[in-house]
């Protein structure tokens, strides 16, 4: 996933493809047309599987739907071939949403199985609905109007569509949607906490991919000139799927190369065609074990760049004020009478807490006392049995994705980041809800998309400068040290210019120097008017920065007050601090 | 004929370079792979009229339902080797360009384009599978490639739209006619149950069959598609029996399902005849029968050329052919008609070149259009510019399934 | 008519139930769902037919060898497709590696064995009111249920399996040899699948088409019964078998898979953890 892609590889590939007809070989042009048609489908599926991480193995069902829709509309004389393609796209979008719906509820393997089942159903319907689809005999594919009805004309048409799909998916990849998709894939919890609605985003992507797949189906029917249900094999589905995994997730170029490779391979190894599926599967197995990142990983230069040694994280707390300015007399975040149980375990047994803007409120206590659980309730991951959280008079309800709009941001006990994305891309995800461009505007690279990107990037750079790790902006996040990841999470949280910042053990694993700088940073954030809820075990940090401290024990408040009161509190000392 | 006689006098070992003499199914794939590896993947230069005669062979050699292609393949290779051993055609050798399409229409379209554009074959035999043929017909028509194929779907042959495409085997309609004819006029039964599998062929064949039965005044008491993997067919058989069916018409290549139907018929103690698709008589079915007696009263569409008469003899032309095959081509696990058809397919091309002196597409198509009662091993073909279904309906007969010997069958009772 | 539907349904359901148990055993040992479960079931029938019919081994030798062969394939799954993947951070990759291995198994068998269904030998011979092809799978299912109960409750190895399944880290901390137990689990799973395929051989015939079919229909009881829940899986499997045969009777061949799949999706969307499954654990 990279936002500033060199266009060169794509230009080379498409220029070479456009020059193919000059070779004068009809067979090569046929294979190239097939690769282009497959890519139209795979480019959309790539967003679902490669970016979204949804293992839709049975996607051939959409190819089938597109092929039959186009063919039926043309054969019945209802529409010309090109308008029929548009109708097919609509049908594909709807079908894509239906296939994708289980993804919101089912776990990975179940969803994969469900898509396989769906593919079977579509084929059975095609077989049985003889009146419309011709049943087993099939139906003639559409013929496009001149000059697209010649082999060359059709090839260039498919090539143009393939180029268009490449461009569209590149736009999505380098947008807040693409980043959020990958975020849902690799760090679902964190991404939701930043305001991304999983169901909305996934459904949008399924609609889009479904439409592309159906258009590919119409093109496929034209290419074959006649379609029968047995042309839509499980092998084809697996081919699409493997092309993406071989190419590498989160990449556009990788799956493009993968698709070309897998279309050409059976032709080069024609004598071995009986073993072709076996070889594909073996190739997939090897890739999964040896090179899970696929071709894209091989091409990714950032992995190999040497990072400077002895890096220091030096935040610039003085810049915080330019980012966040909040009035201090805004409503507080109030937890009242909170009760939360997991089965028989009482995680939170009656808690009241007030987080005022411009104040740092510490939350300490032994392990298992309910500190992180409290944060999770505020974030919306758990619904309490009794009591609740409100901002001012407005109660907080709904899932975690509603919190970002209220200006609530957080970090996590273990850093949750997207390893293969760059640091700045990770940070930009924090601002996803601030984007204005719709998905359609992004796909077509309309001006609002560019202004969104510019705004988000500028904002992210500012956050990184505040944190002090701007030198690592373009490095892959999985190369960062643990402490750098912790600070990166804070940068990500700052993207929202939050009213309330929830920090879950931000000092864990930090060196003493880094803890000191963290403290200065938190103070600056407080000074800017943000209310900070700090869950920590490092009591020095707590007593240094906090204005108020609440001590939890066994889900209940043990003591609350100023740091000096807490430090002297007898029970706190015996239960937690030690004397 | 004299040339053939001469061949018989040569020592069999001279004919073959390969060490394996008997081609069985296991080795068919390896042998064809060997032949394929000899094929250049690169484009050939344009061939003069003096180079080898290239016959493209689109074979579903592996994948589901590969038995027919494997059978055809044996006939194809035998013909090519026989012709080349006799010096070829006007000095030109015959070369078979095989592509295994696995029954996949996508691979078939790719393969056809390869054969037309790069391998520059003179004619194409195949594909063997209707789904593939439906996709490749248009491609071959555009290139005016002489095409002979054995696929049964009726719409594949259209002399106006596809003047280059010829059918060597009966169409599904001809099979259907023979079966229906036998049922109504020989067995003299009007209550029929018609079933097929759930593939494309099964669905369409049943629909066509039912329509034709009704038109002829029969009473179709039951019609259904049965999933080929369904493990127990008792409910279906019971329903057919209870509906009063006196004969069971089966349209399917799924040998597993057909064997189950026969086994269940025996279990129920029902003696209705089972008639239909030639696959009913295949060796695969025999293997799956619980008792050999379950194969009694099973009659399927067959061919006069590959049927034993009342004295147990094949027609002279076929008997001669079988004698030539002895020791070189195994018929135990295949059907004679496949081997015969594959042989004829090659001979039809070489005879065209021989007769016209040219291997251009016009020459071959023109020759085929002019054939009247051409004496093939599989059938006596007649093609005209208006009629590209060359197999004579009167040579489609009904065979008795349990009489399989060396790939051929006895005529069903009631045939003269 | 009805008795036929019932007995076929129960027999087929027993096979599905056993494959579901295979999925569960593989999952318990590794937290991984494997696409190879159905393929090993298919191999149970194919290897059995090969040994007994082609190589003419007596059943008394052919049967245990089949189980051994399938156990070996289970171990192969663990070594090739599971172990390299769970070591890494990308947990989803197991779907791909097991899918790849399953495809390889299927294609290899298709080429070496046959694409057409092949006969499966009779085991016991005639002489019962109900044909053996119906009660063999049920017998196998009962044997596995009893066997697993004994294993899990009364043997140390069985309890070690349960420990690994419930809390991997704690079990390792106690010193249980995780890798050895996992290999043993996969071997056991392979044997169960092989038993399913062997017992069902006469019903299903030795055909490669059984692989993907058992994959899907063996998975449905897992999803409905709750992942890791063997009792739920067996009940769901038997119900599924009867439902499928009834649907076949009512709607006919083409629509059975549609009916099963539609029911599957509806139930899962309503209860993603299955009808008998446990509530989801915390994800934050």
C-alpha cells in the first residue's frame, strides 16, 4: 500500500500490451484479451480479498451472473451490447452485496465456505432456468457494435477497460477508503475505534467489486462467443483468488502481474494441462509458506532500506497548541453507575468517573481491576448492563465507530498497527472520518478526493512532527521499534484533534527518557484543552502528569482524588502501590 | 483396400517406435503427453502444400468424462500411424496436433486459436464435449477451418452459419429417435419415465426427449433430473414405479448414477427395461453393478457398424478393422465406436487430400460436401452442402448393454 | 419410501457428522479450519477401494491400512499446511495453505485414480434386513463417539488434547508437548475422516467428486453445531443428512444444494456461532 506510486510499471505494461497486435499473432491477442478480461474482475476482487482481507473464494458466481445477464439482454433483443454491460454491472453490484453480506457476521473460514456455496447456487440456477439461460445448452454471448466486433477492436476495448480498472482501484488504494480497508483487515479493533464503519465500507467495496466482476462476465461471454454453465468452473474461481495472493495483498501491481502470469502459464505448459490445477495449488502453497507477501513483497523496496540506528523519539510538545485548540468549558465525559459483567465475572462493579476537558485523569489499579475494560466501554466495544457513559447530557450509544465523530480517540494496550503500511499511512487512518469525498468521487479521482488526500497527509505530517518520528514517515510500520509504535498510535489519535484522548498504558516498554518526553507531551495535550484519561502502571508518570487519579480494584473504585491524596491513601498503598 | 492388405503382411513391430504396444487408458495420457511435448509451442511458418498434413485434435483427455476422448484418441493415433507407415499421403506425413482441453470451454477456445493461428493446422477434429464445441464453433467458422466433430447438441450444425463444421456422429435427436422408436414400436410400451443427470446435457436431453415422446403420443408418467452424486436412488425409482412407468429412459454420461439405477431396479424386483444413452453400456457401469444380472434388459443407442448380428459377427468392414487393431489397441475398457470414429476422422482428412491433391480448407470442405455413402469404419457417411449431419439414421440401432465384447455390442432384441 | 429417505439420510448424515468431527479435532489442536477434511474423507474411500479391489488385499488388512494412510495424510496436512502458517502472524493464511493442499490432493487422485466413480467392496456381505451400506456409517459414527468419549475422559493423552484445545498457553506452560500432541490430533482427525470415507464407500462410491462435496456438507454441521462442539456436530450432521434426502425427494436433484445452502446461510446469519455454539469471546 503506497500513496505515491511510480506510474512507470503500469505504463510499461499497458504500452507493451497495446503494442501486442503488431506481432500479428491472433493467438497472442486472444490470450492477452483474456488476461485483460480477468484483470477487470480481479482488480475489483483485489479490493475485497487483498485489501479487505475477506476470503471470497467463490467469486466466479459474479462472473456467471454478469455473463448471463449481458447475454440474455442481448439475445432477447432488449438492449444493445454496451447498455447490457451497464445493466450487468448493476446486477453484479446487487449480487456482490448479497455475497458479501455474510462477511459482516461470519468469521473467515465460514465466509469462504459461504461464497463457495453461493457459486454452486448460481451455477445450479443457470442450469435449471432453461427458459432464460438456455439451461445446459447455454446461450450465445453478445456481439459488440463495430468496430469492437473485430478481434483487434475487442482487444483494445478490453485493454482500455483494464487500464480504467487499474486506475480506479489505484485511486481507491491511495485513499482513505483503501487505508481503512487494510485497517479493518489487519487492525480491525483500532480501525473501528477511529470511526470506520465496517459494514458500510465493506458493503461499498462489495458493490463496486461485484459491478466490475459482472462487467468482466459480459466481456467473457463476448470472448467465448457462447456460454454454458460448465464454463464457470471452480478452477476459474481459484485462479482469480490465487492471482491476488501471488501478487500480494494491499497491492495493485502485484495482482496485475499475478493475473497475467496465471493466464499465460497454462498456455506455456500446454502438455501439462492435466496437472495445471495441481501446479497452481502447489504454487499457492509455496507462496503462502515461503513468501506470504507475494510478488508485491519482492518489489517493495522499503523493506530493504536501512533504518538509521540509535533513533530517538523527540516529541515537540510546543506544536500541539497549533493542532488542537479546545475551549475548556465544554461538557465533560461522565461515567455513572457503570456495571459490566462477562458471564459470571463482574468486570466493572459500579464505577463513577468524570473526565473534564483540559484535565489529565489517571486510572490505576492492579491487573484485572477493570481499567482497560473501562476504556473499552467508553470506546463502545462493550455495552454495560447498568449505567452508562455520556458527554454532557448526551448518552453514548452505538458501536465503536460512532466515537470518532464525538472527538473521542484512543490508543491500545498492545499497539495495533498495519505492519505493511507506512507510518504516515497508519497515521492518516486516524483522520478517516474527516474525509469529505464519497467513494464514487474517489474512484473517479474527482477534485474532492485530491483535496481530501492533501488535507489528510498534511495533517498526518503535522502529527508526526509533534510526536517527533517524522523521519520514519515512509517506512513500513512493522520495522519500527515498540516504543516508536506506541508514539505512532498517539499521532494517529491526534489526527482527530480529539476532545477526549484515552491512553491505554502508553508508557509500557518505554525507556525512562521516553517516559519523560511522553509526560511532556501529555501535558501539552492537556494544555490545548483535551481531556486525557490515562491508564497506567508507571506510577511516577501518573503522579507527574495527572490532575486527578481514580484507583480501581476488582472493578470498583477504591479511591479517587488528587495524586498526593492517593499516594498517602492507606488502602491504595496496601492493595497496589506498596509501602 | 490393397494398401491395407499389404500392411497386414508387415511385422507389427515395424509399425511402432514406442515400446508399449497395447494402449490402455492409463497410458493414453502419457502417450499423448509424449506426442504433445513434440509439438512446438511457437508459431510455425506458413507451410507449403508439401509439408506434413496437420490435423488438430481438441481432446478432453483428462478431467471429468474423459472416456470418449481417450477412445477417439486411440483411433486417431492408429490411423495416423497406419497411414504414415504406408508412406503417408502423396508423400506427405500425417501429424496430429493434440491439445488436452479438459472439457473446459475456456481452454478449448484458447487451444483452437493456437491451432488456427500458430500451429496452422489443415483441419480440426473435435472438440469432444458439447459445451466446448458451442464455444469453439464460432472461432473455427471465422477462420473457415474444416471441422469434424462428434458432439451431439443439435444446434452445433448449421450449414448456413457454419459451412465449415461437419458432424460425424449422430446428433442427440438421432439418438433420441432411435430410443423412442425402440420403446414405442419394438417394446410397444407407452408409459415412460424420463430421467437425466443435473449437467447441461442431462437437462436439455431430457427436455427434448420428453417433448418428442409426447408428440408421438406416449404418456410421460415421470420426468426428473437426478444429481449424479446422489447416493441412494430408491425414492426416485419408487416414484417411477408407482407412477406406472413401464420403461425407464436415461439420458446421462454419469456412469455412477446409471449403475445405481440398475442396482436399485434389481433390489425393487422391477423388471422394466432401461434404455437410453450409450454410456449405459460402458465398462465403468459394469464395474459398479452389484450383480451382472442387473445389466439385463438394458438397451442403449448403438451403431450398426459396431454391433454383432444374430450370429455374433460384426459387419465385414468393422471386423476387418478390429482384426487390424488386434494387439495394438485395447478395446477392453473402451468402446469400439469411439476408436472407429477417431480413425474415420483422420481418414476423412487424408482421403480429401488424396482425392483433391490439396490440403487447403476449400479443398477439404468441398470434398466432404461431395461425399455420398463414404465407407467409414464407424458409419456410412453422406454430406451435402445443405446437410452436415453425416451419420445415417438407419445405422443408429439399439444395443444390448450386457453383451459388450471387445468394445462392441449385440443388437437389442427386436432388431432384424 | 419414507424409511428409505430416513435410512439414507441417517447414513449420509453420519458420514457428514464424522467429517464435521474431523474439522473439530483439527481445529481443537491448532485453531485452524482445514479444507483438507473432506478430501481425506474422499481418500478413505479411494484408498480402501484401491487396496482391497485393485491390490486384492483382504479387508482385515486393507481397512487398518486405509486408516493408517488417512492418518498419514492428516499428519501431512499438519506439517505442510498448518505448522508453517500458525508460526507466523498472519492467521488467515491457513485458509489458503489448506485449500492449496486440498486441491493438490484432489487433482493428484483424479489423475492417478480416475475421474469416474469406482466401485467399493462389500465389507460384511449380505444377510441383514437393512443393507450394510446404510448401517456401516452409523456404526462408524457410534464407534467414533464412544471412542472419543473414552479418549477424552479416561486417557491421559485425551485429556492432554482437551488441555491444548482449551488453553494453548497454559498447556504449554505445564510442559505438555504441544507439537507432538498436535501431530497426534491431526493423525486422529485423518483416521476419523478415513473411517467416514471407508464406511461410506458403498453409498458414495470411490469418487473424487466426494472431496469437495464432503468439504461443504461436512462443514455445515460444524457451523450449525458450534465450532469445536462434537456433540452439536453429530446431531447437526444427522439432521442435515435427513434434511438433504427429504429436500431431494420434494424438490428434485437440481435444487437440493440450493435448499441446503439457503438453510445454512439463514441459520448462520441468525446465529453466527451455531445453534449449539458458545458466545463469542472478547476481541479487544
